[in-house]
C-alpha cells in the first residue's frame, strides 16, 4: 500500500544561507518522521550541502529538473548522474513552470523520465491543466495526455519508483487551491488511467501528490481524500513551521 509523500519544491527562491538554515530546522522538527515520506528540492547549487546536512535523517533530497542526456555539450544543463553524485534521490520532471515558461514538451519530459529511471533516480512526474483548459472542460483530456505521454515506455516494475503530481496551473502560487473534491476528481481519474495502463496493483501503489497553494490550513482536508496521497508544496515549504504543519497533517491523514 502507498505511503503519503510530502515534498517541498523550493523553486528559485532561497539563497545558500537560507537553504542551510531551513534544512537544519527541518531536520530538527521532522527529521525523525518515518510514517510519511519526505523530500526537499532545493536549487541545483545547494543540493550537495542540503543533502549532506540531511543525510542522517529521514528527509530525502530531490532536484527540480534535469536534462535527458547523461553528458554532453548542453551548456547550462545538469545531468542525472550529477544529481546522484550530490545525493539526490528524486527529481521533479514536467513541472508546469518547465512546460509553460521553458516550453518543455511531453516528449522531452518523457525522455527525462526514462533517463531518470534508468539511472536509479525517482521521478516526480507533474501535470495539470491551465485555467482556460479547465474552463473549456479539457481537464480530463489534458491530464490524461500528460500522464500517458510522460510515462510512455515506463514498465510496471519501474512504476514502484515513480510519483505522480497533479498540479493545476491555476492553483500554483496563486493562493487559489483546488477544492478537495476537485483534486479528488482528477486524482481518481489518474488512478483509473494507471489501472488501465499497469493494472490494479501498480495503480493502488502509485503515489499521486497534489500541488498548488497547499498550506497547513488546507492540507488535512486535501489529504483526507482517498486518492490524494500527499503534497508537492511550493511557497509553504519555504518556512519550517508551515512545511511541518503540512507534514503533521499528512501524518494524521494517513490511510
Ligand atoms: P505553491 O505551493 O507555491 O502554489 O507551488 C506549488 C508548486 O508548484 C509545487 O511544485
């Protein structure tokens, strides 16, 4: 059965001193939590120091992106083996900011997912509809297409290392959270699709996080929904107290 998973996506927000301070506080407050899976995803340049600081505790480290190639002439990019080298377990792939700000395609994201898995990194594969897509009643087709193309070529066995994150674009950084029912509807749809693709057992074991303005105040009701298995948290992961609040909510929502 799946364990709830709460991950903090620090985006391009904290400097080195702030990153270390936050990681230290999290280690003190939640470094012994084992009934919920935990990760933080700092900017590339702070991964190594944060991973070292958290190495003896239960908080894992992930990167926010990676390139699909293992090495080569890709100025400015970071490869999967480098992430492993600095202590990453996870990598966020297909985040809406990568899709919409940097123009990443489903195909490119899929190449990264396959590469991450082949290297032993555990991808958090993101998707979600924009406001105009939701208003045009395209949510179902958008998230279904993103899931199918993101996981193309991923085997049932590899799915044990994959986390899915549903992040409606209109809820990211806007303070406008999906209602628990809105989240549940999409999560249930994704779960049904995973059942079609991989069978009931793999589907039941796959963690589907919700992301988009998750805070301590709304985390419990979101994670109380049967198919919401944790959170991918942006803004509220930048303060130890609020990230801890979300983790405590996950502990009490444990299914
Ligand atoms: P916020 O929690 O700031 O809305 O960001 C969500 C997100 O994009 C996490 O990946």
